[in-house]
C-alpha cells in the first residue's frame, strides 16, 4: 500500500486539478489582504481586522474551499481512472482492489489537506500582520482549531464524494448540488433535518471553539433561529458522527471495485 500511496501522491501533486485548487487556495489570502487594507475603516467602526479571522475562515473555508476541494479531488478517486481508461491496468496488479481505492483516497486527502492548511496559514498570517509576533502566538489556538475542523470536514467529505464518483455518471455536478445546494437549503428548514448536513456538524465545532455566533449562517437561518432552536448535540458527538461518516463512506468506496463493473469503452 505504501508504494501505491506514493505513486498516487506524486500523480496528485502533478495533476492540473491540484494546481487549480492551489490557485483557489490563494483567494482567501487575497480576501484577507483586502480586509487588511480596509483596517482604518474597520477601526472607525470599532473592529480590528485580526479579530475577524474566525468569521473569514468559516465563510471562505467551511462554506467554500473545503467542499469545493473535496468535490474535485474526492470524485476523481474512481471516476478519473474510469474516464482515462487506466482502471484495467490498476486492476491487473496483484493487489486487493480496496487497497487501490484506499491508497488513492489517502493520497488525494493528503494533498488537499496540505493545500487547505497552507492556505489558512497564509490567511491567518496576513490578518494578524498588525498584531506582531505576540498576536500571532496568542491567536495560534484559533488557527490550530480551524485546521482541526477543516481536517475533520475533509475526512468526511472526501470519502462521500469518492463514493459519489464511483456510482454516478456526473459526480462533480452531484457534489456541487449537495455542497452548495442541499446543505445551504436544509439550514433554512426549522427541524432536525439539518443533521443530514456535514457542514452543520462543522458549525457545531466552530461554535464550540469560538463561542455561539450567527456568523456563517444565512439570513433566513438567523431569522428562523429566533422562533425555533433545534436541540444541539455536544461537540464530541459531532466529532464522532463525522468520524462515522468518514468510516462508512470509506468502506463503501473501497468496496465499489469488488461489487461493481465499469464500462470503459467510449461510445
């Protein structure tokens, strides 16, 4: 498995998809730079640019970069091998089929995790520029907390989209609908159906880390929360559920090559 992991890791680093994701990882950094330029305006309203890091990170990472990166790298675990016609060459290797999927899934997750970690590190550093070394060290807990939340989210999203890429013909479209359609939509429903959203558990962890806040919620969700507040679960429950989602879809993804046949001929 070690050889396969290194093989897929090198391929993931070299592929164009990773280069585009690295470019997208610079967008939050540029946004942080814009906030820094507006620091005088923020100070007039009693707000410090450095204090906005939690809000910026949840909006730009949990709601944008994390699911987007997981969609493009997760769906490619199986679907890219089918589309490129390279799946037969992998299956002829004297290796368990689940090892092939697990190796590529881990390699893709590792590359994505590095991109997210470096991106949020740059964003954090830019937003803390005016605080000096002391400010960087003091707020390091916020940065490490967000990295842990992103890694937990990535561990849940990647296997989910990997399974999606193995069973659907248009997995990227399905992933985009789920991440940017389904998850925001059910946050407007005043019921516990929001527990069917991965981002909801990430929000619970965010609230546990930074305190209860309406940041990251849509306007409709904020209004509905005035009239209806669902019973929230503890943070450690959210972590266990994310781990369970990760384990379930990792198992399902790893089992696909054993239970499903793929047509590789192009009509």
